[in-house]
C-alpha cells in the first residue's frame, strides 16, 4: 500500500489553542491594539464598564472599535459633560 505524504504547508497549523485576533488602530488616537472579537471575554474592551448612554454616545462618534484607554477617557468626558449640563446655575 502506498503511503500518503503531506507537505508541511498543507497541514493547518494550530497555535496551541489560541485564536488569532485582529490588529486594529484606534480611530481616536491611532494606537495599535488587538481586537479579540473571536473571544470577547478576553478582549480589552471588557475592562471598561459603559452605561447604555455612554455606549450610544461612543457609537455615534465612532464606527469601529476604540482602544481601552480612549474608551475610558471618552466615557469619562461624557459623564463630566452630562454632569455639567444637569447643574442648574442660579446666581
């Protein structure tokens, strides 16, 4: 019986159980980061707790993922702006 041999290039390579993720540039600061949409629980964006209002605000400003630092900063800016708007200024 004839043996069947495969070229190494024909064999799909496993990366030890790791899923390859997408490298992205933050549309706000141009910082490079790894988007892990394939394993969202490991993604850097899960570190940021956003309210529904904050998520909506970011979604109206940007159509793609932001880096962790920018999500934190922009969410903070949103909260500050919202706070200022709610203050009744009476002199």
